[in-house]
């Protein structure tokens, strides 16, 4: 009893009654899904704008550091210091990294504190823009405070 299989036996089409009895209900079959969900994102939303329901992600957008080299034209080298745990000993150590930043006006000198803001790539190494930041260790001068530190006039300055 050797049964030979013909190509038509592999492709048995189910009867029409079985197809009618199948109950498949998806919103895609009947066209009830609006086309806005199926189409590509509209170009009205740019990369900088996010929809209202998504939170904005600001990781690694800005860093602060000190200018260590300002000899190049429109470029400054900025050293950023951060604290990170040592991989083996778990003690917090200072990690220094140098970034190249764009300085369009050549206004920064060595020792200035700057903020690095992420921007489009300007060259192979420059993807940050240098923005001035007031020095961290600047203290108000005593002469600006007036008569005394507490604002109380001294006895010699009081009028009798």
C-alpha cells in the first residue's frame, strides 16, 4: 500500500463553512483604527520637542569644568572632574576627563569655569558649546557688605 502524495494533497483548502465559523475580531480587519496610528510620525514634532505624555530626558546634556588650554582658535580644552567609586576599593576617587568645546568668540582663558552644553557635532572631537559660569569660590567682598558683617553699625560709626 504505497500511497503517492500529489502536490494538491499538500495544499488542502479548508471548506468555506470553516472560514465562516472562525470568529476573528480585530480593529484592523474592519478599518476602525484611525489612520493616524498607522502612519509615520508627523514632521511637525522635531527632535527637540517631545510629546506631552513623554518625559524629557536630560542625561549628559551639560557638564561643568575648568579651561586648561585655550591656544586653538575657537576651541577650548575643558577638564571635567567627577567623583566615582573605585572599582575594587569602593572609595570615591576623582576622575578627570578633557573635552574639546566650541568657543566662537575666543573669550575664555586658562582657569575660567565654563559649562559645557551638548550640541550638534561641530568637528570630530567637538560636540560641546562653552558657556560662561561664575567662579565657584567667589565670595562677596567685605566692602560691599557695608558697615559690618551683620549689618550693624560699629560704635565709632554711630552718631550721638
